[in-house]
């Protein structure tokens, strides 16, 4: 009986599934970057000796423009160290803004407003000689009892 990893590696080597192998390399390339750059990159692909990097937000473009050499060096190191990614070589890096979501999806924080029923019944007394204070408490008592 064949093991699962043997079957999967065989499927990856079939010509019709060569995109799976490149997808593995793209994922590995993104995972080698720092977490800040991982959030910045939506997806990558290599075509005609050029590395295309899609950015998840336009604000990251300037920062990654300064780090194009880092991206090229990292891709060349990946192609030399990993046997599956030997075909990934790029002499140019092109950055562009993407309208698609990032590969690394963050869970949205759902903010809910808690709704509570009024527990107070307005049954309290004040013992003070100050007339303004008594009037203020009576207004509060009246507003609570109206709810």
C-alpha cells in the first residue's frame, strides 16, 4: 500500500499539475519573509524571468520598493536550496497593487454592542439638606421609573 506523501508527490510531478509545484514555491517564498512583509504581499508569481509581487495595500509599495534586492536574493537562495523550486529564477522584481485579498487572512474582529435591560427600579432615597442635590436625584429617579 502506498503512503499518502508518495501519492501526492507523484501527482505534483504530473504535467497537468505543474502549477501545484509552483504554488508550493510561492508559499515557501512568502513564508521566508518577515511577518511585516508577509502581511504586505497578497500573492506572487514568476513569469519571463520577472518576479511579480502583488501588494495587499498601496501603502506597502514604497517600503517594498526599497527592498527589491532582498526579494531577488531571497528568491535566488530559495531556488538554490530547495530542489522543488530550482526553476524559480528572476532578474527583475515588479510590484503592483492588488485588489484581491491577501493569502494570510486575518480574522475580522466582530464588535458587538451589549444590550442590557434596565435593572434599576428607581427605589432609592437621599438624605441631604441640599435642595439642588435632591432635585437632581429626583430627576434621575423619574427617568429610571419611565423606562
